[in-house]
């Protein structure tokens, strides 16, 4: 996991120590603190080798899923028809006839090398001012429905329910424009932001009407993230966001979810191949 060389110690015991950040990381943290969202190019943080590995790994999934969903209907019946998940549906290991365990992901897999990279984890931890844990990582293929006339599920404005400050990462593997379901975000809508009191997280207002929300939010604070493959988003999804309303073509991306340090649940297990002791401390913690 060569990408896991950190740029400064980030853990002393279980205490967070602010790491040294490079220019890309520092700009991302500043943007997160100001608006709850940061957008940058994958190559600027991770470099070309990891991008090539990730693309080579995800391309068969994208190609096979595009073919399998070629004849999608007019409107998805639910989220499982809208978003095809590659990793969370992997079968776990069944032992002695018992319920299968969670899927096992190798520390060498490109998606985990991205989601658990210290380059990324240092951004998230610095924004939160604490250590975080990786709860979920997956790859999504958003099926286009050219004749869809209504948004469903996460295509609607909502706050994520897992925590007041959920940090999510999205990496586009396809070029994303207005017609392919771009991610959208309300700047300053996470806890402590200028729109935090608008249907606040603590009161459980997960989904809100688009017209009502947009009456209260300045147009310049509604961000639509279009961009080429490699566009990377880090955002606090305790704030209002939506995405995946794809009409003209599919959208494929990597997604990772990071939660506070007291989180002990995870939707997968990690296979370390004897490499755990050589990982940077913030990476061991995020996967612990």
C-alpha cells in the first residue's frame, strides 16, 4: 500500500494530533470548514498510479452493468434499481451454516487504498478535529432513466442520518454533466453552518421539498459538481445534498463514508495480508 505513506504523525495513542498538510489537503480542509464541501482532481492528491489501478479494476463492472441495465424502464421502482452497488452486495463467508459474515476487502484493493489513504484521512480528520473511522466503501453505477419525471430517494434534497457530521467521499469514474446525475450540495448547511437551522439535522428532517428548500437558499450556495472522470468530492453530508438524477447517461463513482471515532460498526472486514503493522497510525485507526 505505497500510497499510505503519511505526511506527518496523526495519532498519539488514540488522540488526534493535527498532521502536516500539503497544499491540496490544506485547501480542501479550508473549503470544508467554510462550506462543508471540497472538490479537487484525483491526480492532484493521489497521483497517476493509483488512478490507473482503480480504473482498470472498475472498468469491467461499469461495462457489464451498462449492458445489464440497457433496457431499464421509464422510472426506477426504488433505489436498488437506480443505483447498482458493486461491493456491498458481495457475498460474505458462511461458516458452519451460519449467517454469512460481512464481505472481506483486501488492503491491496484500489478502492480501499483510496478510502483508507492517509492523504485522504488527514483531510477528513483535520476537518473534524478528531480521528474518524471508515464505515463503508463501495462503487456505484447510477442507471440512467431518460423518461424519468420525478426524483426518488437520494435524488431528493436530504441530510444523511448516521451522524450530525457524516463525511463522504465521491470519486467520479465517468465524466459527469448536468444530464448524468451530478452531486449537488447546499454550502453551509451542515451543523454550525449558515443554513444549519434550515430543517436541522437533530429534528430528523431527512428529506425536504426542493421548492421549499430553494426558497431559503441563495442560488450561489447550491453547488452542482460536474466534471471529468477523476473529479473528487469530500463533503459533510449532515448538510443538504442530492444526486443521481441521470437522464442522458450513466454515472459511476467510488463512495466512502467516515464516521466519528466511537463508531464500532463497519459494513466490511479487512484482510491485511500481514501488512497491518506497517500501516501509518491514522490508517490503522480508521480501519480499527
